[in-house]
């Protein structure tokens, strides 16, 4: 029994030892497993910490930097070793320190917060951060703070740019159309006097065409600076697009104050502009409307300022005009005439008259100027002075000009066949038509169609065309002259660079404007100007035509000064085609009769 008990105890002991051993192995396995999990977790944490694309800062509760991940280095420009020598406050920009203290206090109380802040990188650049901060808890105790931050500097710059461009012009930085609408609307709500001034840069397109769009952009920026200087704190400035500006004068009380500011704007614009190494002088056309007299909403105020601005342009540019009710009536009349003019071109309601040009030496007819006449089916005769400017403002002048060319060449061809006329025929070409790329090809095609020699055609262009489009005009004149076409400068002497034009442009003749001829021979200054022009032109090999000659005294002094050609009522008014050829025949008979006597 004793032996059996001892054996049982031994077996039990062995089993117990075995069990304990197995338990120890099991527990050791659990510990190993836990250690492995901890190791994996730590590796995962370190991997997440090390390779996270966002910058991670670990702070103690005093704001000291305890650790940072590698993404902090390119963000701040500091090495990991350098940055751990700093406190978070050392990185913050200006007043961000106080804001961070508030955030840290909130985090310590248990809040996780998101915020934006600014730090200064090692190269002194300001970096905009979007950050999330939360507690570090160990054994239910707050031991530090995690801060995960993204660099949103460029993103915010783009957003600010988008927000800016929503209400500002990209080129000049001025208010745009949307913004000025809101501002004017707010001003209307105040129900107090203010003025809107619509501004257009005269001949801006020519600067773009000749110097390029970069020069045009530079000019717009320079104009903006001068407008700001002139307007100062008296109102708002907007760029509506292209070369069009809008000034809203809100800090004025009457029209006289508005005009003083406009005069200041004009003075500023009189100063020379320097573009692409060249000196440029520009002028502005301005239209004014007043609240509440000229309109009680934005659209009406701008519409009326626009009408006034175009009135200033028609008056010769470099000017300003105030809105008047008559402008609206004129606008309606113009719209009506525009529609009627389109129909007139389609139905060919026009007729060409021809005014003879005589040699001052022997009275021979040396040329004829083609002049358009409109016989409206219900309104009767409409003066060219009424419809030609309207056609020039629109593309209708291109269509009308083509009709004039074809009709004049066809008529001239018929004359040559019927009466063997030897004179040249002058055709007035508008600036818009002259600068049209299809002008020269169309002219040459028509000359060929009607078998008219180019040397019998005299193209009359205006002095203003030469002044405003110098380079392009010279280029086109050379092309025409190479083809054999004659070139005349019409209305000569009315511009401000006449003598410069004579030296630059390869002209065949100039026509002295009738405003200089009208008071001859009694107006001494006009007499001196005409004599000088004739003398200079003769020395340059350019013929001179005097237009508007109506008296024998005028004719006599022009002959004495050796003017080449005479045109005016003294000889003949403009005549219909049939009457002109009769005049030609009769005049030639008289000349032959006089010669035989």
C-alpha cells in the first residue's frame, strides 16, 4: 500500500511538473506573441511616423519639440537635429504664439482641434500650415501632443488669387465689371449724388497693332497708375475690358468737382508714355452721367455715360462730354438710319456724282472726284455728312466702299469708250476700308474687270489715317504705288503733323483743305500757309489740288502761287455721270474754240 501510494504520488508529481512545464511554455509563447505584436505595432507606428507625407511634431505639455518625422525637414528647412533644439514658439510667425497657447490649453482639456497657422522656415519664407492636434495618452495620463500639419501655402495662394480675380481685373488689379456693378449698386442705395465716367483710350488698337499686345498691356498699366493718381480717394476705378475704364466718383458733391477731377486726368495723360523704347502720346474720350439725374440704376447710368463718351469721340476725341437727353434721341435716330443704310446698300439706292478738277495753267479737266449721293425712297436726299460717319463706325463702310469702287470704275470705263476721256478719277477711301486686308486685292480685281489702267486711279486718303496708322499706311501706299495707283492726301493741313507727313509718305498729290481756301486772298495767315504748302510740295515733286475754290480772286492767287489743280464751285458743282460727260465735251469745245481764236 505504501509502495502504491508512493507510486501514485510520483505519477501525480510528474503530471504536475509536466503541466507546469506546459503552462510555462504556453505562457512564454503568449509573452513572445505579445512581444511580437508590440514589436509589429511599434514598427507600424514608426513606419507611419517616419514615412507619413505630412509633417508630424511631437510636443511635451510645455510646447517643447520632442520628436519630428522626416517630412518636417523639407517643410522647415531645418535638419532633425536642429529642429529638436527649438521650441515650437521659435518656429511660429509673429502673433501666432498667443493663438497656439489657446490651442494647447484646449488640447490639454481633452479637445482635438484643427487650425491654420504660419511658421517661418529656415530660409525666412513664411509657410502656411493646416494642422490637426490631439493628446498623447499613456495610462490615462496626458503626456504630450501630436501635431500633424500640411503645407497649404500654394493652395491658399491659388484660392486667394481665384477670390481676387472674381472681383478684380487680372492685368491692372482694378475692380472688374462684376465688382464695380456691386459698388455702384451700393452707392445707389445711399441715394446721394455721384458721377460715373466711362473712359476709352483713343486709337488704342493702333498701339496693339504696331507695337504688339505686350506694349498695349504696359500702356494699360501705366494709364491705371495715372488714373489712380488723379482720382485718389474721390472714388473707385474699374477696367471693364479692353481699353475701357469706368470711374465712379463717390466723394464729390457737384458737377464742377467732377470736371476738376476730369481735368486732372487729362493733365496726367498729357505726359509722354514710353513703350518699347518709343515715346507715345495718348488721349482719352470720356462720357459722364450723374446719379440720380441721368439714371437711377447701374445699367442706365453706364448706357448714358457710353452715349456721352461716343459724343466726345465724334467731337474729335481727347475730350469729355456730359449726357444729355438729345443723345438718346440721336442714338435712336442712328439705329434707324443704320437699318435703312443696310437696306440701301442691298438695294443700291446710291448714285455717284463727279466733280471736275481743272489744271490751273490751261483750264483743262485733269480729273474727277467721285462723290456718293443717297436718294432715300421716302426721305429724299440724305447728306453724306449724315450717313458716311455712321458707315465708318460700322463695317458697312467696307460694303459701301466696294460699291463705290465698282461703280466708279465701271463709269470711267464707259466714259473712256464713249468720249475718250483722259483724266484720272479720284475715289475717297475711308480709313477702315484702306486698312482692310481685302482692299488692295478687291481694287486690283475691279480694275482688271473693267479694263481700267491703275495709273488712271487716284486713291484719296485722309490725313488722320496717316497720323493714326503711320507704319501700316506707308506700307500700303507703297504697295499701291508699285501697282501704278496714284495716292492723294485729302483735307491736308487740318492735322498736326502735316510737314512730317510730306517727308514720310510717298504721295502723288495733296488736297489743301477748303478751310484754308475759303478766306483767300484776304486772310494773310491762310495765304501764307497755302503758299508755303504749295512751295514745299513742289520741291518734293508732289502736286497740289486746292479744293473749295469759288471765286475768281481765289483762282487768281492760286495760279500766281503755281497751285497745280483747282476744284470747286467756281468751275462746277458735283454732277451726275451723264451731266459730267456733257460738261467734259462742252468744256473741251470751249477750250478748242478759245485756242483757235
